C-alpha cells in the first residue's frame, strides 16, 4: 500500500520547511523528501554556522538556527520526513493523485507536489576525469555501502574532511589503506585526525601528500592512480579508490519530468507558483519568473501563495476563508497556542 | 577596471568590474561558466580559478576558510583561489585568470 498525504514537498530546505507551515494553516498535510540525512538544505549543509542578515525581524541568525526555528514552527502540523533519499519518478494515478517514488522504493501518493529543491540534490562531488565512467561505482566509490568488499584489499582514500578520515580509521582495520590529501592540515574533527596520525605512526596506514592527476583501469583488475605533489609524481596500484571531495548540487531526475525549464530552473507563474504541469508547484531558488530574486524571504512569500492554490486542489468543494494567526482561534488551536 | 579571463576551452574574455565587486560576481554576471553554488559565502568550491603568477602577490593570502574549501576542488595549484574571496581594488585593474576545472 502506498502512503498517502495531501502534498509532497521535495526539499527540506528553509522554503520547503516554511511550506509545511503555510499548508498546515489550511489543514493540508505534508510529507517531505530530501536527499540529505537532515533537514535544512543548504542552510544546514553548507553554512550552518554562517550568519544570515536578511530574514525579516531576525537581525542575524545562522543557517542552523533558522533551520531549527523553521522545524519548530512546522512541528504542530506533524509533517512526515523521508530523509537520505531522492525522488526518482512521478506519475499520475487513475484517481488523479500523483504517485512519487524515491530511490529507496518509497511510494507516496498525494494531490499536489511542491518542488522546493533549491539548487538541486546534494550528491557526492565526482572526479572530473573523462575516462573513468566505466569504473565509477565499481572501483571508484564516492560512498561506502558495503564494508566487507574491502576485506584485505588495497584502498586509496582521498580527502581531508570527516568522511575521508573516518573511513581511513575504520577501514584500516580490514584493509590496506593509503590516505592522500593535498596538505598537512585536515578539516575533520580533531579526534579523527589524531586517530589517523597515530595509525600512520604505527604504520597501520600510509599517508602521502598529493592530488589525483590520472586514473587508469588495469588489465589485472586493479586501477592505477597517478598522484602529484608539487613536481613529484607517484603511482598507486589499488583495488579501490575512495575520493571524498564533499557534496555538490545537481538538478537530477526533476529535469526529466516534462516541466517547462529555463536553464535548469523551473518556470512558474507569480500568482500561484504553479509549474507548466497543473498541481505541481515550484518555490524557492529552483523556480524562475520575471524579477525573481533568489532570497529565502522570496521563497517564504511563494510558499504562502502556493498554499492558497493547493487548498483548491485538496478541498475542491470547500471555501477558503482568509484568516490571521493573530485573531483566529481556529488557527491558534492548530498551532497549539491556546 | 578590466579583468582578463580565459575559460576552460581557451576562449579569452575581457570583463568590466568595479572596485568592491568580488571576482566571482564579475565572472558570474558576465554569464561565464562558473557555478558559484553557495552564492559567495566560501561554502563550496565551485568558483575555483587560477590567478596568473604576476598578479598573485597583489592579492591577500588565502584564509583558513578558503584553504579548507579548496580541499574539495580538483587540481589545486599554488595559483588557485576561490574567486568569491577576492574583492576587487583599483590596483587589480588588468588582473588575468583562468577558470579551473569544475
């Protein structure tokens, strides 16, 4: 059985989170899907500690504080979050509902879809070399899903952040690990760094300075990784290459849904923020219209207007009476304020 | 002031910038292919450029934030900078740079 809700929001960034609130005030329930393992989108992933100065009434607020407050504001409406997964496919059911399917095979049915996906999904940043697509996800792995395949193998891990160091420390127990990083300083948690340095001192792992220059698939089933440091070139023959260069954003499957796009942005009208496909909306950084400003506050405004139109799809026979949270007992009850 | 940019295909452009603009803004607003995903807060590494040698010493050194973000870039060189971290000043008139691999 498919899970059922009124609206599916794609993207749990600030605009997606505020959409829960605006829809909730109109008695519209939501499920929210995001590829990251936590809500907040760019605010939580890229700049959790950095201040934002243009959220109305907040003189300054960090990305993480904004996320926390928006989560708290949305909470009374009991949104259901589906994290660490990406929407792969949408289709129309006979009942006229949308069916949304994720890469984890989750199927959710809803009357409307709201795309609040910012600059797209966060995905691993790949090595920009032309000749490696055949071995990517086979011998070049950007994430670790199955540790046992590394048992007694030669691994080259690249990077200086938490992922690179955590996996170096962990996989050193079962594999022959070499860590490569472009400098001696590491951005990872100090505890992971000291663990790694101890492993290196005890000769449990190798560490060398350098950057990937070339990768070649060898006949013997191994891969050759050419690493350059200043002018010194070193070749490593290994079973697996695990590069951890952080995350980047890409539009992903959304571009195949038949929506009218303008350079990877979704075209919407400025009355309802609806896309070229009725009952699919796009709000926040992912949409475009004449005069669009990519600001969080624009996304908040778009969420409020989108919700008005969603109401018509969700409750076609009901009248939507416009109310203020300050004066409406009904709204305050929903917000648990009284 | 003028900024001279060479893109990844070797095409050359002369861009017009103003004192106080960041280098990333000048490149982006001239529609050259630079992603600048985070919008200029030094939280990604998608505005990576190589500054021509003779101009390097005119720039203030990379700070810790920029150095850390460069860990996520590919093919980092001594001349690598994140262009969002460079504010234009009058003495940078004529600056030459190359866009780095994405």
